[in-house]
């Protein structure tokens, strides 16, 4: 073989080896990619055994047909032409003939004109809320604030059917109302959850009509019980974190057995939307009220005829009570059951029929739940000991008695500011001490005492001179009490204020 042929052969062998090396490297590289962490041709990922998350589908399918939307309408007090708010804006009546909105404005004006000069009331939408059937013959529970201003009620079922309903009764004090559908058909209905069956942390499902979206379902837990939100004397709400918005009012909150644990009635929201804090009337209260509304159209409540306030630690100390519990009576209505039984202002109600009373709201709810005409045993704390009185309840008047609202404090024998920061002078009628001055930053000012307030008594002892006030303070101090209790009157309203001694 010639030298040229030998070089050519060697070159060819080197090229073949290089190609073979590239092929091997390519195979290895592909293998590395295929067997790496990125599955190019792998199967979709999935769990062999799905996680068992809670599902509310069975509950929703069971109860949803019983939940309805409630539309409320009423007659406008105005007659004749009533323009819609949009077209009643200034300037729309001056639109040029060729303006694109002129045709719509003229159409609304034409619709609102009475015929032949006759005036007619205009039916207008007022509210939209939720409700639910509690019987197969058509009784529906909703909120009083949904129906209170209306006189026409339309119920929309889950399938879109619209039925007219009558108002059976309403109770503003608990914000509950009952409607009755005009129909012979049988309806799917739900039941109330048993008393004391709800626990904080339990799952709940809310169904309702938020923003007109009927049949909306949200879920959450019971966040708290016995919430007081300033809605009235009978505050005792469940707090839930299920999303509840405008339009959910009157709708039910269910437990996982499909029983109603509460009636949605309010939300806490700085923005107007859901922030996870909603309040529901508990089933135990709602059932009692609803049963009375169906039976009588109204609710009868027991009535004692007293105004009450909280027992603060200072008040408890001034009265010798070991705990700051009970309901302090700041006034007794003349001729009402409490006065007839001998109960007085300054007494602290600590029990009714042997059951302890922890707060004014508990007293209000306890008495209201007892039928008028019933005799009850009321235990009060007076002059350092408990006493029992028999009270015959009457029916609560249409408007609740409003508790008094004012505070007060003491002074020295010369009428000059003492440790409480007060200046007093005997009242013209000899019944108490008139506050003439309150020292800025004093204990009296901090507790709301104002010039013009009249101190009637200190620790249940009438005062007519500054010396009486001093004696009462000395007596309380000698008894080891850290405060004195002043009975104060302002604008004919009576209340009690505890002021710390020294």
C-alpha cells in the first residue's frame, strides 16, 4: 500500500471512531435527560388514594330545596309621577331631542304618568333577602328587617317558581318574622337543631340569596357563641365565619345533619362586604319566637318593670359582692311588678327561680322567656345580704323601658372638691346633693359625673348634706370596701356609679 493510501485509511478510521463516539455520547445524554427529574414522556402525576377532604354536597342536596329567596315590595307614599333615581338626576329633563338617552327618559316619564289625571301609588321594591321552610304547608322563617317595610311578599323557590306569601307575624326585638306561602302544594322543609348541640369549632353551611344570587352555598365553622352586638336586650348570637353578605339575611345556617342551628341576621364589615364575621340567631331562641308568631302573630314576654345595668368590679366591691355578677337595678317603674313586690333601686338581682343571673342581658332574656301572669322568685343582694321576693310578671309593653344613662361622685363637708374631685350643694327640695363642679381629670370626671347631676344616695343611704357623703365614704372604708356606690339622677334618668375610695 502506498503512503497516500495509508494516510487516507487512517483518516477514515478516525472519522468512523469520532462518529461512533458521538453516537454513544448522544445515547448517554438522552438517557440522562430521560432518567432525570423532568419527566419528558412520563404519565400525569396523581395520588393513588385521594385525600378525603370534607364535602358538604350531601347536606346541600338535602336542604337546598327548602331555602328560598324573599322579595319584598311596598307602595310608595307618593302618587303620580315618580321618576327612577337615575332619571331623576338634574339635567336629564333638559336632554336635547336627538340625545341617545332622550328616548329612554321619555319612556320612563310616559310610564309614570297617571292616566286621565288620576293619581296612583307606585309599587316599589324595598328589600331582598332569604328564608327557609319549616313546614310542608308553607311556613317560612326570615328576618324582620327584611319584611318590616313591605306589604307584598314574593317567595322564589330553588327551581325559579315565584309564589305570593302573607305576613304571619314579626318580632322586631329578635329580628324574626314568619311568612306563609299561598299554595296547596307540599314543600321540602327543615328542622331546628337540638338545644345545646352547637359547639365552637363545628362545621356549618350557610345557604341564601347574597346580592340576588339565589341558592348560594358557603361553609365555615362556629367561631363563638353568645355574642352581644348591641342589637337589643336579647343579644345572644352565634358567630360564624362562613361567607355571609347582603341578601343572606333570614337564611339558614345548617349543621352537617342538615338541621338549622341559626338564622343569619347580621355581618360585621367595615367595607360592607364579607370579612369572615357573621352573626346568626341561635335555633333555641328562634324556635321559641317562631312558634309564638305562628300561633298568635306576636310574641308575649314577661315584664318586671325595672331598668338595669352591669355590675362592675367597682360596684361589686362597693356592695360587698364577691363577684361582679348580676344585674343592678337603677330604677323601678311605679305600679309595675317589681315595685309591687318590694324590689328597690340599688338592689342587685343575683338569681331568678334559683338560677344564677350573671348579667343584665341574662336577666332580660330569662324574664322575657317566662309567660306573663307567672309568679317568679327573684333573689336580690341588698345591704350586704341576699333577700327573696315573689314577683308576678305582666306582659311587656310595646316599647322596652330604656335604662338610665348618667354617672356621679362625692365631696367634703365644705362643698369643696375632695378625693373624688366634686363640689356639691344640697338640692333645693332636700332630696340629694347637686353637683356644681367637677375637677378636670378627677375620678368623678373619669366616671362621667357632670355638673347638674344629683346624688340621691350613697351605698343605698340617702344623702342631704356633704357630711352625709363623708359618713358614707368613711363607713365603706371601715368595712374594707374599695369603692362607694352613688345613685345619680340626670334629666330624670337614674343610674348607679361606683367611685374608688382614695
